[in-house]
RNA sequence: GCCCAGGUGGCGGAAUGGUUUACGCGCAUCACUUAAAAUGAUGUGAGAGAAAUCUCAUGUGGGUUCGAGUCCCACCCUGGGCACCA
C-alpha cells in the first residue's frame, strides 16, 4: 500500500468540500438548527496563532458532530479588523490600513482553510466593510436617540505614546494595554455609552444562561452591585454601612468634587487645596489607589459637615484615594471600622470612635479597624442592635428626617466609546452650533472613512480625521446650517458587539439582519472564546444585544440573552511553559506544522495535548506521536480486504462510541482522542477487520481528522461522504463487560485479583476470594469483622 | 489582601469515594539494516530483593471512611483575575 501523504489528500478534500458546499448553513432547511460560534479573530500581520486554532478545531469537531447528528449547523467566520496594530503599522509604513487588512485576512483565511475547518464561508463578514459598519453606526444612532450615548467631559486615562484615550479597562499596571507606556490623565470630551443602565439586567439574566461559574462570578464582580444608603451631611455620601454612622468623624471628598470650586471663597486654605488638586490631576487612577502608597489628603479649612445622626460638626478633607466616579464622589470616614479611614485618621490625628463591638475578642482597637459586623455600641438609641437590623433602622429613621435615602451603586462605569484615531468606525454625529449634537440621517449611512494623508493623531490628540476639512464640513440635518462632523471613531469593540447577529443574514441591506432569519438562527447555541474576554467583549456584547432586543431590532421571541452556552479554551504556551512571543522566538507557526505533519495531525495534536479549558505548553514531539497514530490508521485499511470478515470487536467499538460521543459534549477532546487510539490499537491487533467496524471507526474519527477519514472512506468503496454519515449510537448492552477483574482487598489494601462473571454474587465472590492463597496469608487465624462488596468492582475484608 | 483555577511518573496528562499513573511523549533493550532514520517487539513511579514478593508514593499536616488524588479543616507553592469601591 502506498504511504500516507497528508499533503496530497488534504488539498483534494478541501477542494471537494468547497465545490460541493457541504458546510453550508441552510436558511430554508426543516432540520433543527444549531448555531456554533467561535470568536472571530483580529487579523494581525503575524498570522494565525496556534492558540486561535485550539478554539476553531474544538468547535469544528462539535459542528461536524452536530451535522452528523442531523442538525442544520451555522458555523461562520469573519474578521474583527478595526484596531490599533494595523493603524500603527500604517503610521510606520504609510500603507493604508484597508490594504494591510485585506492582505492579513487573505492570509488568515488561507491558514484556516488549510486546517480543514468547516466554516460556511458564504456568510463571511468584515467589521471594516462599509456595508457592515453602516449597521454599527446605525446602532450608535439608536443608542443616541434613546439617550444611552452621551458626550461628557471627563478626566480620562491618556496614553501619551499612542495619543489615545484609554478606557479604565485598558490600563494595565498603570500602563497602556497596547504599547506598554505609562499612562497619564487628560481632560477630554468623550462619547459614553450608558451600560450602567443595564447593570441589574446584566446580573439577573446570568441565571438564564449556561456559562462556567467562574465567568458568571467575574461578570458579577465587574458590575459590582452594592446596596446601601445615600446620607446627607448635607453633602450626599454613599455608604453600605449606615450602621457605623455614629462612628463617622470626618468626610473625604474626591479632589474633582464640584463643591470645592463652589465653596472656594469659604475655604481659608484654598491655595494649598488647589495645589493638591493639581498634583492629583496628573496621577492616573491606578497610581492614586495603589495600596502601598501613604494616604495623603488636606483639610478644607473654614467649612464643616454635619453628621445627621447627632448633628455634630465634622471636618471635611479631600484625598485622591477617593474617586469622583464611584458613588457620590464623597465618603463618610469611620476610622474605627474601615482600615483606610483608620490609617488616614492616625496620620492626621482625627478622633476614632468605636461603634461596633467585635465578635472576636482577640482584636485590638488601637492597632486596627474592625471591619466586620456585630452589636452596636456608642450609638445613641441604636446601641445594642445588630448591624444588619441597625442598617435598616438608621436608614429609615434618617429617611423620615429627610436626610437619607436607600441607594444602589455599581462599580461598573459607563463605557468610553470614542477614540481619537483613524482606523475605526466614524461616529455618525454632526455638531451644529444651533441644534447641538445631531445624528447623521439613517439614509446617509454609512459615514465612510475618508482618505487621509497621514495616520498619526494630531498633536492636540485629535483624530487624524480632524485634518480632512472637506469631510468635516457638512450641513446640520436639523436646520441646514453649517455643521461639523464628529472626528472621533469607535473603539475596536464596537464591531464585535453584534457580529453574531449579522451572520444570520449577512447580505441584508435593509436591516442589520432580518427578523425571520434572526428568529431562525438565534440565540447562539454554543459560543467559545478566550477567558480574557469575559469582562470586556462578553459583557459589552450582552449589553448591546439587550438594547437591540429592547428596541425590536432583534425579535422578542429570541429571548433576552444572545448566547445560550459559553465555554473558554486555555491558551497555548510555548515549549517549556512560557508564553509564546515574537521576542522570545518561541512562536509556533501552524502552517509550518501542517506542512510537516499535515492538518489532521495538527488538529488531533491540539485536541490531545491536554484539557481544552486549561493552558498547555506546546510540544513538537507530541505532534510526531499523533502523526504515528494516523499512520497506523492509514494502514488499518489493509485489514479489510476480506469483505466477509466477521464483526470481531463490537464491545470495543461501542465503548468507543459512548466515550467519544460524551467526551465531545464535555469538551474532553483529549480523552476522546485517547479512546480512538485505544480502538485503533485494538483493531490493529486483529487479523482482519469487518467493513462495519471499519466504517464506524472512520465515522468516529472524522470530526477530528476529516481528511484522512474521507480518503479512506472513498478507498474502501463506501457510499457518500464520511462527513455526511449518521453519527452512531452505542448499544448499552454491548458496553457492559461480561467478565471483570474483581479486586480483593484486605483492610482496604489490594491483595489479589480474580477474573469472574460481572454479575457474580457477594456470597460466591466471598467463597472464591477466601480460598485464595494470597488472601489466606492475611486472613488465617484472624476474624473477619466486616465484608464490603461492590458489585463488579471489588470485595474488601476488614480483619 | 480578596476571588478563581491548579499542584499526580523524566514530560503532557488519565482516573462516577473503590486496581493510582489510561493514552501519548521520552528513555532502555532487542529485531530489521553495512549503518542511520523509519518501523516493529518488550520493558519503564521510587526503594529493597536473584526472584516470588514487600514497603512507600497524587504539594504539606490533620480529619471523615472498610477504603481518599477525589470529601472536610488548616497551611505551602504556581498560574490567572481584581483591588483604597465607601
């Protein structure tokens, strides 16, 4: 028999699949639908990463299995192509980002096709295509019309190197997420999206979806809902601990608090206060809240606040560890029961009053604050009450007096949605002196990105679009007078918020997607992507989906959540367990692996290397082992020469059907591959293999190694295509073993093993076991106190 | 500091409370070969022993149980995320 040559057969079958359009998702089919989604990649210049492949191959196996199970499967692919690396490349080389994107997507697509992935390429989308971003812009306009997009001046995180405003989420360790340079702050007008309005629903609806628990937890924590009260001092202050109000001895305001400017004529030390404010303005947020830093602050001399529970006058400070955008930008300080306040009070010699009696007596109130709950002390008529009850009663009492109300605050902030860059969707807004911000009329969408000479942001930090005078000038859609276009563009998350909807109806030019097709395909049945997207992309896209559902752009019947089930794949590390990176020179190029060992070997290795959800180091030797396995599979075909060969191994086959079927559903691809190897080893030992056994083996292997199985299927002269066969069901009778190895234990230690019928009774097992020499060695002269018998497994004697 | 995940051979890892180390890699010996590669066969947790066999091993220390990698408690280490959030 000729040698296994993947390079020959893989190209052949990829071509046939394409020509016969076998992976097409059918809009009109009567079969039940199944929507499999993998995160679409950012087509970088580096090409496909072996980590991308992990997600694609795993879900491709699932998609292929679903098709064989009789589902009409939608498994699409596209490009999330707006973004900084391409723009930075344009700045460096002068090559237009659209040209670089075209080149990169062509490269990615070729690499994906080489892997034999069963995407429906007829639905391919690209976020940088004006016909696509027309709808991204349309969504923005709807958000604006509903009051969910607004412009506000805000001290934002600013990267002096990228010349771009950064969302808080994009600043890592005080540095710009993309370039790694130190971030500072800058005042700027920015568009914001009111994701906070959806905070409660984003938490509640997590109950309706099947996500890993840790993903749900991190989304909840990111949103950070906390219930408490807003107390008037009369400056409003948010607290979750109204039970500690009697211990409040001063207030602290954020340096940006508007009250400071308002009351400046009353503040006696205003000059020093101003200095402090200026200093804190320069610090980025992470620096302000860094833990090891000494807490600094300054008292506002000349003004006082009043604690409403006892009408005491208390001093007011400003300190940069208090943040303007959380709560009300002011806190009540309870040094007895909050460690930050305690440290601050010690430093500035402020009174510390204990108002909660600690539960544990070991604690020393002169050394640290007691942050737990307990019984109230020194709290007027609330003394003796438990914290939980006191929270409620004090809030009620103050509410009646008009100096409090219950309140809920979130840690989640509104989403900064503008970038002063070029390679993004232009924000479709026009500013008119008379009418204010007006959306571009929908008939004029898309607002296409104009050609520019250079891609660098202006020195003032404005988008390069600000230099295109002819493009900026436009008539106000409301009054017709001269207006100005918005020159900021959207962040690269914009296009990925709704892309899974577009796949359902990718050619529609009237709507972002037609209601009928959305109803047919949505929601996504299974969505896989990186763990790093759980708090950004996954949360943002749920928010945008909910909005589109609210305004009827997605039909009511689809339900409030876009993704039924979400899983994550572990990243692939370089050999030796360190992260793959260009600088370390340990990047594995999937194309090279395919060239050397074939796509099937690459696919199986990526699944076999370890648990799908865990991060695993790459091991080139492992690919060789998998290649050997495929070689063995190739040679099995020699054993089916005799068409009258009897079915010889139904037991092993049916066990494998069970194992592989269940493992795919649980993303346990590594053990599924192992089961297929065991089956292949078993078949190899036989003199001949029946056609029935052989065809079942090929079917089971085909989602993992689609090319070799298709080729062997054809060579065996079987009908149709292997990938279109019915997924087999196992016979539960055949899965059970008749003879088993019964383990004999003495006091829980294995002392002997016997071959017996699987359904052997306890009495009989005991009889046989106690006659064995090895057992007698231990039991002779001893009393058997107890016998534990687990049918089909073991018998244990306690002596 | 808090939250999450994890710690099993030389390596990647497997294991519904019931034979620890499946499957694969690597290594060793043998066969084929002038030789190497490839392929095939056998072996391969550690210690003791000529062998049968015995003892000890799932990060550490306790506990529950006839029996614990698995359940409970405390701790150590690694990776990831969050962090003056009022």
